[in-house]
């Protein structure tokens, strides 16, 4: 089938308006969020239903055309950009944005894959419930993409990753078959839990078109504090103390390094340093409960007073209004495109066992600075679950060519990955693999695990038409 005939078939399925082929219409969807990758596609399609997705995929299977699913295109690893030389289309899911059902009695919600995460949060809140997945891109990212990358965010400590929030899925397979597993069951032990194959698979096994989500009681009491301290060891000591005081009420326990804080205060409008002087590290602690009168403030004051007496923290504040809460969180989550404006950045999403974080941050910083003394090494992350993000920033003019940048990036990857592996960690905690981390995955993944992953891919997508080139390097180069 010629490409002209193939595009005509797509138009007959979706209508001319929803098959985009002109560069002016497709450019935004062929470039990744960070502007690092620029892809090509025969068309960007925008189906409005699972049936249309199925028909489009069947047409692609007949014509030998690859499929790249795309949600909000906010991923950080190039996972939604068509980069392979083979002909491909992008399937955008933004028109599939219906909330099909909300059940307060069950504490469940059934949604289409194109629903914006913030809209799901708002729909749950309208019923007095909580959908706890929360991350910086929640105003534009889509739940299908969150599921495809097993997104993490700021509430993993209490509620788990996206994987723990999904009860059932509706998925279109590589041959166009619709796998309808939209069950809202809390318990289902009838054979393999197939939905788990597609959560975190980044669209390489199928396209998620709908999801049944788990909701929780809404938060009606909350306390948020930020504190200054000298070391990651002290941060872990604070974590242990906070767990004794608040237990499962802790929703977020975030750490911010001094250089990251300096960057935010310099580049993010509207941010204000809440303390009189700088510190090596900052901690953000949020606790919450569904009961309206939980005395968190008194307990927080007691925790901070004892920590100050023990020499664990040098200063602290407790938010006394919604505006102060938002101001504190902006220091943690305010960065969006500022890194691109400030210079050349290399961002990492590493996890290690919680107790190994002090060793990780020390060894990584020392290793990177030894190799690149002019680097600005910034660290921020979810210290409660062991996920530290390392951002390495250089001036724009530091690299004369893109090849020089990639060479330095690869060298820094090796430094960080070697430390992570020696400490029993992972190269990616919540961002996925996409295109950016393929080489790192091939280098660090247990060979038996990697081989099994390839076998699963071959069974579900034997022609490699679903998001080809993601996760795996070509076998000849591994």
C-alpha cells in the first residue's frame, strides 16, 4: 500500500480534520518536551474513541507502519517522539478525555487515556475524594502517559506509583485487538495480572485507551513544614523521627540541595527564600488526614522543636495559610523550562535504597566534579522513597557541538550509574527509559531480565510496530 493510499484510509476513519500532515500542524507533536529530539511522521492522528484507535492500529498493521502513542508530550526521556527511520504515525489521545464514571461508594473512577491529570484530581475532589498522583506537569500531562511511564510524583511515599493506583485497563494491542480489562475490582486473582505488562511499558506493547483508577478519602487536615539542615544523614534521621510522630499520615518527604534552591530562587519568578540564610540542604514535609480536626500543627511544632534541640535542623517554618503552602511547594516544583534557558542540562532520575542516599549524593557529586570541575551539580528528590534527581548544568557555550555535549552526557551517565548500581539502585525511578536511557538500560539491566523483556515484546508486538526504538537498543549494539 502506498503512503498516499494509507493516509487516505486514515482520513476515512478519522476525518480529514484529525489526520495532520502539514509541518505547521505536526511540528509541536514531533518534538519532545525538552527540545532534544526532533522526529518525523507520515501523520499525527487524533482519534476520539477506542474503536477509532483500534481501526487506526489495524490499518497501520496492514500497511507496515509504526505507531507512536502520545499523551500530553511532557515526558522527559523522548518516549513519545517518532525517531526511527521507518515510516510511522503519531496517535495523539487528547480527544479521548472523558471521565466515564465516578463511584464515591467504590472510591473508583473510570477515565479515558487523554484525561488531563489535574482534571482527574478535580473530579475526585468534587466528590470529596482524592486521586493522589501529583507531579509538576499535572496541568498538561495525560493519564495514559502517566500509566505508560508508571509516573511517580510527590505522594509515592504514601500512595505508591501509578502502578498501585490502577485497578483495570483498556488497551489496544499491536494487531488492533481491544483488550478490555476495565475491572474496578480491589481483588482479582484470576490468572496473570495482564494490566501490569502495559503499566510502565511506554507504549511498546500496546496503547492504553482507558483506565479504572483507585481513589482515596479527601484530605481535610494538613500541615506543611520546610526546614534547613546540614546533611542527607540528618535528613534520614528526621525521616525516622517524622515516621514515629506521623506514621502513615506522611504524604511527602522531599529534599532540596543548596545549589538547586539557588537555581530556583534565581530563575523561577515568584519564589522567595523563606529563611534568613542559606543551608546545605532543605527538607519539605507534608502530612495529611481525612479527618477535619487532626492536630497536626501541634505535633509538627513538637517534632521540629525536638529536632532543633537534637541539632538535626538549624531553622524551620510551618505554613500557616494556603498561600504559604503553595509558596513552599513552588520552591520544590517551580522549575519547568528554566533549565533550558539557563544552560545545557543533563537530568537524571536515579533511585537507591533509602539508607544509601547519603553515600549516593556524596559519591555522585565528587565523581562528576572530578571529571567536570565546571559543572553545577544540583540535587532534588523524594528522599522518603529513595529517588534522587541529579541535574548537571553547564553554560550554553560550554560545548562547541552536539557531539561534544552527548559525549559529556554519556560520561556523566556512567559516573552516576556506576554509583547507583554499586548501591543496589536503578537508573530510572519514575521517568521511564524512552530514547534517552536506552544505552544506560542496556549497560545496567540484568541480562536475564533484559532478555525476558525482549521476549515479552516479541510475543505482543512481533513486527515491532508499537513505539519502535524505545527502551531497547538494536540488539547488534547491545
